[in-house]
């Protein structure tokens, strides 16, 4: 089973991103996704930066994939997709329009590049997966809402190469409007890039102070960290080929080390969860995987390993 690092979902500066990927090059990760998923306005990395970072990561022995926007709704966003199509890396499609712009059988320098279905493509069931297979998609990152049973059923009946989101704040919804700008009484068109003040997103709380969501520009994420670190044995048994950890501003090396040890059988589930709780900020959740409310956490001590 491979360990992958998803794209950075938050607004970090160019220097922060370059420094982050320099650190990532030394981490024990198999596949790394780079690119802007949330908002076309926050382009900290230019296309030339992405190519340079991707090339350095490949030299460090990593597989590199470029991620697309999750919502493509205007010409500016279409141009972003066209620009990543020029890069010599596979592309993770997070909006169906990407398949019209970058054919799944496209090639660069004589080699098959390929397009992957990202977690924001609604591959909820077997017909959806088979449709994507029919147009040449070989790998699917399943939506975060799916339970273990649903993921297992899709793999069993399609044989698709499957990756799952296994750690990080869960991307829940996307909008054309910018929630962070609204928090500052601004419209999206008058955006002043306040997102950069919140490198792990702006936590939204109830009147009683309970964390419920994370505001991140045009997206809403969970307040808690979603983790399947206690479920690695489950995931391997049902045929998942890769688990994804999502970048966070601090303690990323520690998170990666925990998942690598879990995949290599060097750390048990309870010990892993104890370490990850220390890095989680607003706590842990994983309810969707267990077919429960998404904000709930089911730990190994409660039978998550079945």
C-alpha cells in the first residue's frame, strides 16, 4: 500500500510552499500531488514553479501528480486547467470539465501521462467508476463521504486502483462565493487574500464555542482532523492501494512518520492515534468511514479494526 500526500488546500505563500516541498522531498512518501484545488485567485505557485518542484520531487524518487481545481466555472478557471495540461505529469481531475480538456490517453514526451479521478469527482457507485474506466481512468480517489462498505463494494465490482483520503481536514463543500472574504465584509471580487492569515483555515464555532467547520476561501472543511490511521488493516483487506494524508501547516513530518510506520507494521493503531491526537488541534473524526455522522470518531478501542 502506498502513502500519498495530497495537494495543499490552504493559502500558503510561495516561499512557504517551496520550503514545504523541500522538506517533503526527504519524507518517506510514494506519491505527491501539487496544485491549486480551491481558488483560481490564490496562485502562490506559477506553472514554472510547479514544474520545477515536481521535477525535484521526481529526482528524489517521488511520483508526482498535478491536481486541478475542484470547481471550474469561468474562463479564468478553464485557463488554469489548460495551463496544467502543459506539464509533464499525470493530472488529478477534480472537476469533470478536466476530462474534456485533458484526454485520458494524452501523452508527453512519448510516455502515457494519464488523468486520475480526484476525491471531488462523485464516484459514489459502480456505474460511475465503470464510466470513468470506460474513458480510460485507471485510478480513483474515492469521495470522503463513502463508508468502508461502499469503498469495498466499488473495488470488488470494478477492480479499480483505489486511493482514499486518510488524514486531514475533510473538504466538505465548494462555492463560487468566498467565505473568508465574507467574514471580512468583502465580496470575492474584492478579495484581499485574508486566507493567508489562516494557514490551516479559519475555524467556525457555534455560539457555545463548539468547533463545527473550517472556513477556507471558497471551501468549507471539517473542524476536526479526519483520520483512518487506526484502520490500515481494514483498508488493505478491502483492496485499497494507497492512503492520502492532506498537508497541514505544522507537524507534517510527524504525521507522515506515523502513517509510514503503520503501513510498514511498525506501529499499532492505538499508539498511532495517541500521537496524532497531539497534532490534531480541534480533535479527530472518522464517522463517515464507519457509516456514522461525519463529525464522530470511532477509535480502535471501539472496534474500528473489526
